[in-house]
C-alpha cells in the first residue's frame, strides 16, 4: 500500500527535505507549517501517518498529538524534536505516539521506520478486512441457520422447533436421533448459530467414517510418534472447537476406548492427546447424533450406559419424512427453487400429479433423498411444469440384481469382481457413504471394506 503522509513542522528546510526524500521513496507527502494548518489538511484528507514537530507556534506538537489521537485514532504518529528529554519522550509515547525521533534527523532511520509502519498498517488493514469478512460470514450463517429457514409446518417438526428455541441459548449437551437423511447436522448447526457460542467455531466429526485409532487421533489429537504414521504433533477436533461447539455425528460408532475418553472429557472438560501426558482444558458444547437406537445398544452393552446419560441431557428426535407428509410438497418446492436458481434455469412449478407422486413415495433416504430427487428433476425436466419427478427406486434395483441370470461370456472371477464393485457402489449410495452402515449391511469388516474401496477406486465422499 502507498502511504499518505502529513509532515507538520515550522521550519521550511525540514519540510522540503521530507518532501524530497519521502517522495523519492514512493510516498504521497503533504506539508503543513503549523498545527492549525495540519488539522485543516487532516479534515480534508485521509492520511496514514503524521510526522510532527513538538515546538511550533499556535497549536503545540503535544496538543496536536492529542487532537489527532482523539479524532483520527487509526493514524500513526511520529514525533520529531530538537529538544529531546526522557520526560518529553515518555509523555508523548503515553499519548499514543508510535515513535520519537531527535534532530538532527537520520533519514536512513526514518526510511526503515516508515517501511515498518507501512507493514504494520498493511497488516492492520488485512486484519480489519478479515474481521469484516468473518462478521459477514457469521451474519450469513446466522441467517442460513435461522429457525425460519428450516422448512416444515407439520406437528412433529413444530415440536422440534420449540425444543431448539428452548435449548439453543443454554449450554446443555444434546443428543439428536433420527434416520439417515433427516437433517441432524442442519439442526446441530441451527442450535449453534442461535446460541451464545455462535461467534465461536462449530466442528463436525463423522465418527462412522473412521477406524478406532484414527477417530481417537481425530478427536483428541496426538503427539509425534504416538503411533505409526504420526510424524508431527496434531491438535484434535476438541481443541479446534474450543470456545464453540463440536458435533459428533454417528456417535454410536465410537469404540469403547473413545467412549471412555469422551466420558472423561464431558465430566472434567479435559483430555490427553494420544501419546501425551499433558492435560488439555477445553470449553466446548457437545451435540451428538445417531441413527441407531442407543438405548438398545446400551442394553446390548455395545454403548456405555454412563456416557449415554451424559449425552442424552436434552434428546431431540427428528421424524422421518414419511411421518411428516404435509412437509413434502413444501420441501420439494423449496429444493426446486434452490436448484433452479443454482443451475440458472427458468422458474419451474410442480403439477398436482407430481406432488401426489412425491407424497406416495416412502422416502427411505428422507430429506436428503428428496433433495437429490428434486435436483435430478430440475436438471432433466424440459417443461416449465413438472408432471413427473425422477425417483430412483433403490430397493427395486436391488431386487433386479438378484434375478439377473449368469453370463458365460466372461470368466467367473471377472463377473464376481464386477458384482462386488457394483454391490459396494450401491451400498455406498444407499447409506450415503456411512462406513459403519455399509459394514453392517455387507458383513465385511472395516479394514477389508477400506481395502476394497481403494481397490475399486470408490470414494465415500462422492456419496455424501
């Protein structure tokens, strides 16, 4: 950035020397013979730096410093004087002067000083713009996750809305239950952005997509050498969420070791990274989510009872879409408008026939499935009025697979490979990339599943 500098001094030779030197260095230099003239120039211009003498007729230098600091607090001030004492220096520095120079002037020193001032002001500007961007983003997020932005008028959703309104301002731990695709993460973020922690971070962890060791490292961090591959120290997600909220999705997938450390964290607000003896304190709110019946898992001793009670302080049960049919048409119209706008399409409306088709569908994938259907429909529809939506019946496709007759045009091993690849792709699609659910439905252990996904070049993130 190019500094705009005002030099205030009653000596003509000093002013003109400043003009010559500073202009040569690329600065925009303006001159004033006294404090009164200096204040008039300040009123008409935006200066970055003021360089002023102390001993001047009219408004003295120390008075000018106080006026500038009061009216223009962002301006950097450098004082020069031929009558330097420690007392004078201390006094002007207390008034907010950034530097104090003695006559005769050393312009090499001034050049270095202005370069540092330029760097400091550039950093201030960058921070100011960053804060402005963050503030804008927070406002946008606050609007996006406002309760009014969640689509639904059914009685089950009204119950959820009332719960969110009552618990969001509090710091209580929350357990959100519901089938896959019901919007658990949306509810968690809505709670966060309507809470006193809204200015802090919200960190999301999908517990179902990581192995035991990786999940423990992801949550609590690790010290260099804690395990094979731990080449550097790493702060965990709990530390990243300090001062804000952590959302633990698919908490039922957490191993017994992770559950034990999580229980301690909830109780003591402290934890130890893997391989470290250091105790780390955090200030976080925990929101957990599950698509499984945790009570049943507790009874089967697959989930800690004490941890369940710690998490289930405020339970929120999200209804599946088939139990809130009056919301289906509202959601469909909402998604249709959203994707039409994103894709740059002309406005599209739903015919009653399409609405009937939507309401009659069972929606095993819930709101996420409806969103995908409306995006696909917006892309594939040529007319302004939609009479039929493009629903993929996964269950029907699976039945078709089982009745396909074998082919003898290729070796058996090649057909087995192709079948396995298609099976895993469909499983990842059906369960939206949730590794724990694919493990359960396929009967393949986690390690083997990850190996096969790499073998067939299947990325779980493509199915989220």
